[in-house]
C-alpha cells in the first residue's frame, strides 16, 4: 500500500484542489446525491439576496430536458438556485405545484414555468443581456421553426425506436435505421443553411434544443446498435457541430459522459450491448485536463466520508471485515482515497507512483477494491463533470495497476 506519512490530510488536499477549479458545488452528505452542482454565477448576487430563478431538476442530472434548461441558464450567465426532485419518489409539494409532475420546471421571480421549450423561451424573453436567439427577424423566424421541429420529436422518436427495438429481424432493424438516417439527413441539411459550426450563424437555443438528443445517440448507437454517428462520413457537418458543442466550457460542465449513458441504457432501459466489432470512437472532449483533475480531487476531498461509507457498505469489502479489523480497514480505504486525491493534484506525475508499497496482499487488495469500486460508481454530471470523471477514472486505473505490480 502507500506510505501514509507522505500523503496529505484531507483538509490540505481540499484547500489545494479548490484553488485549481472554477466549478461550484455544495456538499449534502445526508442526502443523495451527496454533491450538488451550483450555478457558476451566484457571485453576481449581492450578499443576502436570492437568485431570481429556481431550477427544479432530476436528482441524478440524467434528464435531457433538464439539461437544456441548465445549459441555457449557464450560457446566459443567469444565477439560479437548484431544487432536486427524486423522480422515483416525487414530493407531494412538487406534484401539487407542477400540473404535469414532470421535470424540468423553473420559478422566475416566483412565477412557475414548465416544459423545457417554454422555459427556454421565457428565459430568453426576460434575460436579454446575453441573447440566444438572433436579432435579425428573418433569422429568428428560422430559429423558432427549428426549435418547433425539434420539439415535435421526430428525431428523438426515430433514434430511440432504433436503439430500443427488441426485434432480431434484419429487415425491421434496417427500416428503423433508415428512418433514423432520414432524420439525420435533415439535421445535416439544416447545418448547411448558415456558415460556421452551429445551426445558425452563432450558438443559439437551437443548438441547446438538439444537443441532449444527439449527444446521447452518439454515445449509445455504437454500443446498442453497432452504428457510429461520430466519424460517420455521411454527416460531416453534424460531426463538426458535435465537436463545436463539446468545446463549449459550459457543456463540458453539464453533459453526461459515454460511460453514464451506457449504464443508463443497460440499467434504466434494459438495453443489451451487441457485439458488432465496431470501433468505439471516443467522445469529443474540449475541457482543460488540469482543471478537471483539480475538480475531481476537490469533490473527493470534500465528500470523502460519504465515499468511504459507500465503499464499506457496497463494494464487497464488508465480507472481509470483523469488529477487530473494521477500524484498520477504514484507515486503509481513507489512505487509498487520499492518495488518489494527491495523485490527481500532482497530475499523475511518475514520482507520485514511487510511494512505498507495503508488501502485504490483503492491504493492497483493500486499496484496489476500494478504488475500482468508486471508479465504476461515479456518475456524470451528478458527481463529476465529464472531463473530471475521465481524469478520475484514468488516475484510478494507473494507481490500481501500480498496486498490483508492486504486490505481485
């Protein structure tokens, strides 16, 4: 395992790592999730005042419709409060307040709005400082038509019918694929209308409407249908658009990653991955690796007690623990997590891996199990942003590999 004397304590790790990230969150250790991402612009509000906007979104930050509203709020630099709604156990006050009982919803200066398109247009009407619709009347008309086309859901339905089909008949699957491609062709044509990377001349609400759907398709189609959207020569403009969207700092903060999308597909929608032999093309990632590492280290440091408890209760380590060994096992888990945070802060430098390893297989195994468990447990963007999760998993892979190489 690691030389405990050389690993910083949590207070120091949190202090150092927080200085290296611009992401804002609050810890809620008695709730799930234990970390809630906050608005990036709360500092614009005078002390003692409350934001004009409250966003009601799903607990796990998986909902594509909530993602639209969150995205727009951040891009328009509107400070907002967040209320999380457990979709499996919706509070009565929420279902009484929102007629549909669905998320997202917002209150703007106390006035309720729901349905993502309605909310986006209301935000645009009330917060004009950073516009996300064109000033030119003709171009604005085009934008609103594109938004309505997205709202009709033809692309959404075609894609999810294809992904979720239980058919094993090639002809039926080919028809579903053809239907999806007809819709994707329309997207490719729409991206030809104006110069630049986006649907319009500049980034707009049209892009915000479409990205949650197309990002999820780009992640899940290869795994569950053997169909690559990324790198597909049929859709060069769509791929250029996906890359441009993923280069936006705000989108990197709020988007789900491929791993989370795959887990949702399997666990929530009961989809089965297929063996197609298709090469999986990695997602576009426009975030800053150093900031991503500091975010991961800071959130781990701030939330280490909850993480340790989760590992003890759910990783399988409990089978090894008795009353006499429990305290020692917790110490080894804590040490493993502190080493991970330290490793992330140092940027995975080779010197970080020269920490002394105790040649005792049981201790090394506890560290490997603990780290491997949280590697697969992290959910994006509930726990970490997509880039931070990538750095987090990569660091764990290297550390676990080092544990095994030193203990064999």
